[in-house]
């Protein structure tokens, strides 16, 4: 009797547009400038996007805007989670020193160069995506904006929520 197996990718539907944003702005400042430039109303969600990987809890900031005219939901998602850790270093028998270091985890590890992702459910037409990229690039502290194809991402399941 033949054995059939299902892959998780069989159930993942990627009907959204995705844009990667490179900037030094904090999440709330980026949301403010996007609201101002794009005439959107991004609001911080009550809960962050949280995962537990390798017994470590990771939390990524999440902003939402509901476009009632075009029936789209927009999400501004942080790609970085910075966690400060403390290690004990034994110098000799009587001396132990604590030192702190930052550990950086990425929501989409194959796109580490992006600080944020802009996810638009329902997708955006090609002409509108070019206009959207130009509008975002016009914000002074934005370094780069690129359209990302979700189907090419290995960890696209982190963007399905």
C-alpha cells in the first residue's frame, strides 16, 4: 500500500506582498514616518510576534494598519530581536567576572540585511509596488527598500499569522 505524506508548504498560502526595509530608525519612529508619508495609520499591536526556538523566547515588534478601502491588512514587522545575555568568566580560582553581550536573532535569517518587513495581505499590483517603494525611499532615514518574493524565502512560515 503506498504511503502519502503532506508537507507543511502544501498548506502555506503566500497571498501577500513583502517589502524589506533597511533603516536605523526605531520601530515606533519608522511607523510614524510611514504613517506620515503613506497616509496610513499603523498602530502597535497589543502582542508582539513571539516564537520559541531552541528553548529561547523571541519577540518581534509588530504594527498593524487595516486598509478598509482596499481590503488589505498591512503589517510592519521587526526582523531583529536583540537579547542581552550575561556570562560568568572565571579568571582564576578566586575571581569571577560577569560580562554582558548582545545576541541578535532574525525573524527571516536569510534576509539579515533588512531591519523591518512590510507585509501587505492580498498583495499589491506591480505599478503600485513601485510607487510604494519610491514613497518609502523618500523618507530621509530609510537606507533601502526592496520587494521580496515570499516564495523564495526558506522561513516564510514565520510571516504567516
